[in-house]
C-alpha cells in the first residue's frame, strides 16, 4: 500500500461536550447522572429553573434583564438575605437573580434557598464571640456571630435545613467540624455548611487531624444524610513541608465512613489531606469544583480521593494534583531525643542514610558545638553533603513536630529513602537510636515516594456508579484515575500521569462485568514513577484473577471514543497510548474516533529500538465483538502504531488511518508501524488481523502540536506547565477562571486536531 497524504473518512475528532452544559451536581441512580441529559436534578427541578445556564449563557426566558440582583443591595426575593455576601441563592456578584431552587446549578455552582424554619448560624474567628447568639452575621454591639466552629455547630438541629455560615477570609487553627452530628431534612432541604461575607478568600482551617467526618460513636446517627459542604480551605499543617509545625502526619480532609449519603462537597480546597469515602452510604456523593493537592503518607498508601462506596459517586470539574506522594522532601524522622545536650556530647557519630536505594555512610559527626536541634540538623546536613557531593541537600528540624526533614531535590522520588543503624561498624556512636528510636506515633521514619499503590483517584468499588467529568487530573503518584469497576470518564484533562486512566483490576470482589464509557478526554503525556518506568494513557484490564480471593473482573460493554492522547515526553518505557489486556475475555468493546499523536519519545536511546505503541490489543480466548474503527494514529517522531497477537481473538479493525516516521516496511524487528511479536509489514498485519479499509498516510491537522504550554501562551500567561498548575490550584468560587478548566483547555487541544482542508 503506497504511503500518501489522505483525509480520514470521518472527522478525526467529534466535539460532543459543550462545556458541561448538561451536567448537574448529583447522580440519581446507577444508570446515569441526574440532569445529565436535560432531566431533573435531585429536587425535581429542570435545567435552567434556578438561573443562568451552567456555561454562563443568557438566562432562560422569565428572568429579569438588567444588572445582577445579587450585587444591588436589595433583598429581591424577600428571604431576608441580601446579595452574594449573605444569600446562598447567589452563585456570585454576577448572578442576575437572587432567588433560586435548592440544589439547582447556576453558572455551574449549586445554590440554596432557606426554608421557612431554616436557622442560620454565623461563625467568625476574627469578629465573633461565643457569648453571642450566632444568629447575626456582623457584630452590632450586643450580638453577632459565634467565634468557634464548635459553638456554631451546637446551635444546629438534627433533621432540619439549618445553615452554618463561616466568614470568608477568617483563619481557624486546630478547629474542625469533626464527627458531623446532624442531617438535613431532605434532598431539597439539606443541612448546609457554607460561607458569608464580602471577602473572596475561603475561610482557612489549619488542622492536624481529620477535618470533616462521619464515623460511629458520639451518640449520633449512623445514617447521616442530606449535607452540603461548600467553600472551605483545609490545610493539614502537620504534612506541609514548608510549615514550622511539620510532623509528616495528619488526618483526612473529608472522611465519610457511615451509611446515609446525599453529600456534596463543592469549592473545597484540601491541601496535604485526602478525601476518604468508605462505609455503606446508599445515597449519592458528589465532589465538585474543588481543589485537592499533595495528599501523601509516610507509612501507608495515600490518594487524593479514595472510595470503596457503592453509592453513586460524581467527581466533576475538580483540580486534583500530585496525589499519593510529595516531591518537596525525601525523608522525615520522628526524633525521640530532642535534648541538644545529649547530642552535643557526641563527637564521633555514625549512621547510614539510604537515598534512592544507595547507602551513604556518615562517620565522625561532631555535634559538640550544636547548642540547639537546628544545630544538630546542620551537622547532619554537612555530613550528607560531604558524602554525596550534593550541596543542595537540606536537613531541618521542626520543634513542634519533633521531626527532622531531609530534602534532596537532585535525587529522584526513589523507592527507598531511610536511615539505618551503623551498629557493628568499628568505633563511633551509633546515631540511629537518637534519630528513629521507639516512638509512640508508630514507624519512626518515612518517605513520601510515588509508588504503584498511590494515585490521584482510586475508586475501588461501585460497579458503573462512578462519573468523572471535566476534571484536571495532574501528576498523580502512579497515575490519574483508577476506576476499578468502570463508570463514565468524560471530558477530563490528564497531565503528566504515569497512567491517565485504568479500568479493571485483579483485586475486584467479583460480580457484574465491568463496562462504561470513556469519551472526549484529552491526555497530554505520561511520565515515569519512582518504582517503575511508565508511559501509559488508557489501560483496560479484563481478568479472571483470584488475588486475595477476588472474583472475575471482565471487561464487557465499554465504549472508548473521541479522545485525544498526545505528546508523551516524560514516560520512558511501557509506552502505550491505549491498551486492552488481561487473562479474561473481553467482550463488546468499541474504540472509535480517537486520535493518538506523538505518543512515543522525544529522543530514542537506541534509534533502532522504537517500541512505543499507539494501540495494543491483547485479547485472550473467549473475547468477542471488539470493534476498532475510524481512529487516527500518528507517530511523527517514530514509534509503532498498533500491536496485537498473531491470531487476535474477537478483534475487528476497519477504517483506521496510520502514519509513523518509522520505516515501513520495517528495517529491524524493533521499529516500524505494526507489531506482532516483532515489527511487521502492512501486508503481514492485514493477513494476521483481517483489518479492512485501512489508510496509510499523514493527516494534515490545523495545529497538532498544541500543549498546555502553548495554551498558556494563548491566554497571555507564562507558557509553562508549572505556571498552569499554580493558577489551577488557585481556582475558587469567587475567583473562578473558566479558561483554566478542563473543558475549555480540551476544546483548545481539539481545535488543533481539526483537519486542515486548505493544504
């Protein structure tokens, strides 16, 4: 077949998502999302009933024209609450109508109206007083808001649609919502924890333990439900490497461990703490337009969001970043001996440090001039710099956390960072017992490395009940999203994840087969992790596994379409844009209208070995009806396009378009266009697979080299990945920039893959 420029039979990408214009805040049932197709939301309203459209379009007919009612100083809806500063019926100062319906979305934000008997309790750390009633938002000389969260919670009533409003811009130290004691009345009359005031910054809670949770005990119902948590910033200061209170440990941001449900977290910022969903809720749980960043653990697994609930779960328009690990430091030691006098008696200290699996022996450490624990840290730092030759290593001490922290930016997030005893070495004082001796807090040292067990989203349960839509998913420890039991994955943006998406697992409990829909997503590159070299986009696993008593977990009924996977630069091995694998049969899978572009390497260690793969189909016996059609796979920097077995089972390929800068026919076994145990010719590929209607030739796109860096330049921002992440992590309801969201960026990338008909 002659290589030539061709136009694909269909448009390479069909844009079907209009900026979440049909997306609503809750899932009603396992079959889909309430309101996702124009249907009702949980309280029975229909899209548009509460105000302007989700995408900021012109308000529906019947809404008043003119200036926004939410910023005019008038109580337009007569509920006693004026403007965006106090009325939760306003999504912000630009809202044209002050009224709304509870749980309805306006401009993408959930709004609420008080019931006739709603009690609104105000809390302010800056101007409040617990002697006041808390029923007045601003001090008036005789009354005003409560000062502490605990005093505010005490005024709320279980089973009532009460609101707890916390003053924006305030800071609360070591105050938590704790084991949340109350439920709302119903879906349409929930209990609400939200914010008020003229500031735009979220109230910040600096905590060392879990901030919000539902757990057994305390005399509260196990069936808590109908709760909305809005607009709070939670900082787990004990895990912030830059905080003087650092100790490497802390609780969760949000933890649901009971029954009930109908829980929404919106516009929450969680730093260094995860969302943990367990227990047995039966009602929907939704996490929307929130920011979750740098959740890690030193001595256990960690994710940004972990879920094993079976209730419907919606994850929508969140920014989730660097879940499961931290690259700011390499090792923490919880020190049993913090008396400088004990250390200053040592002039011949010895200890082993292991950095990325490499041992460094420190000997003859002299602490006699150390008059403080900071001085002790300085001696350790000098010793480490001396044996490694790395002047960037830093050792610091937190007196609050009684913790040494070791930073080594020139060393990778390796598998092993630890301190070991030098016992048995000739002479010297072994420092190991002073650094990591027995400690009541458990293991006395730990490293926040990226491993295969940690990622941004780890959704371990709920067959088909999970919907992920419109999220920015970046830098997960071992990947972005793992939907072990399937679901809907739509219009997400994956950035620098070792795996953008994994569906299926050999640890599932067994039961229904796994299916779902993966559509309109953009994955821009992969990367290695500390314990494994990786470069994977989408991975689908069908297995008969028996690990830990697991049952079969078979892929059956999966649609993957209109996705773009482009520009792998950092992943160096196991490079494959989309792979279907496993030891169990794969049935009823359709892969169509996807684009794979430059999913290879920017340079080849050995130019004769270019084993980077676009599509990989490894289908075992029993597989059936796997239809792969109308995809475009381009490797302009070399690399293979598609791979399978010599006798693929159940695989039907047609109307796909292929082109690579690698030679075709191939010149060596390890580079070419098609791969069946080795590089094959076009004729060999067709003979083995029976592919029909294939075209070979380069498709000319408008601008296929678009990246997050070029997008930043297009909106007038610093054109770097780091600059984008910095801005995305600042997203909040009252400082919301639509241009930083996944749907808008995905549209920009998709526009680059429009076929250029002018050439």
